[in-house]
């Protein structure tokens, strides 16, 4: 019988191979100089402590623990250094994903309790985060850096603090685990029946509107049918491999991704429903 550690190791290699088959880190001109050598171990411990199996965050408990809020602030602060080497390739991607997620969680903690990140002023488009001595916005990190660097793969990995966003993984990304955790993030996202549904009997897949919003990112090697085929739940593999289905897009729940009740009954105003 194969030992458990060996089975996990083989599974990790298989997941990494899947990501490599769909394309690795892409070269592109970016706007942020990413510091090299950031230690994400403390961030990893915070995620393990406050993020559950569904990717929901215990914001109340985190905010109440001043020592852990300070640990998050310390992790965020190291991104501001500008006097060292610049991260490249997978290290740059992993660092930017960790930064984006840490910044987002810190923004929520600053305003918690809130029902939705959309109720806060300029959550994405206002520059308030320091990376390598530059003040940048979440939008700049995502659209001008992560999407050019990592393409469609990044959409399962950055947290938007909403109940319909892909589940936040309870581990920090590193250059060593990037491919494996990317695959795991997609598998966890597509396995959530409240976020994506597969109905072979009527030949319909109902998926997150993220696949529609960023349709251009999911072109060619990252096309939706390939992503579903590679990362969809195993019990639907034959159905998804057939590619004989219509695609529908689910509504997006912008309620806070809180382990408690915050955001559970969130309903945006009329402008929020239109935009």
C-alpha cells in the first residue's frame, strides 16, 4: 500500500503538471517592483488560524486579537521595502497574491463589522497600499500586474471578501507551491455547489460570473471548457470532458465572506444591483 506522504507527494506533482500543461508564468511589462525574499510564514500561520475549509474568514476573532492584527500589519509593512532585490517569475506572482489578499483582509478588519466590501469607499480603485515604496491600489495589483503575469489562473486565488468569491485558501503562496496551490484553488472553487453547479441530466453548467467578467482571460489555453474539464469535480468529469453543455452564469453574492452572520443577508441598493 502506498504511504500517505507518498500519495500526497504524487498528488502534488499531478496538480503541478496540470498547471504546467495549461501554461506557466507569462512575461509582461508590469507597473510594480516586487520585493524579493519576503517571508510568508507568519501570513501562512494567520491564514491557518482564521480561514476555514470553505474559505470564510473569522474577522471578528481576528480583529479582537490585537497581537494578530499587529502580525498582519508587520507582514504588510515588509512589502514597502525598496532597497533589495526584485522578485521575478513565480516569486513575484506569489508575493503579489499574498499581498493582495493581506491588504484586502486588513481593509475589512479596519471597517469590521461591515456587511459588504462594496459598502466601503474605494476598496479597489484607491491607492492606499505600499509596495516597494509606491502607493498602489488593489486594482493596479490585479489588472496591471497579476493578470498580465499569471493570466486566467489568478482569478481563483485573490480574495474579494465576498461570499461568491473563490474560496480563500488557508495557505500562503510561494514560488515553490504556486502551481500546486493554483490547481487546488480551482478545484476548491469549482467544488463549491453554491458557487458552481453541474447538471448532466439537462446538460447545463451554471458557473461564477467571474468566468464572464474576465472572458478574455479565459481564452485559448485557459478556455472555460478546459478549466472545467481539468479542475471540475471528479464525479462530473465524464460530463465535463464531453463539452456537451450550455453555460449559464450565476448571480454574485457580495455579502461579506464572514464565518459569522455578517453579509449573510446583504442586499445592495439599486445602484449596487445595476453596477
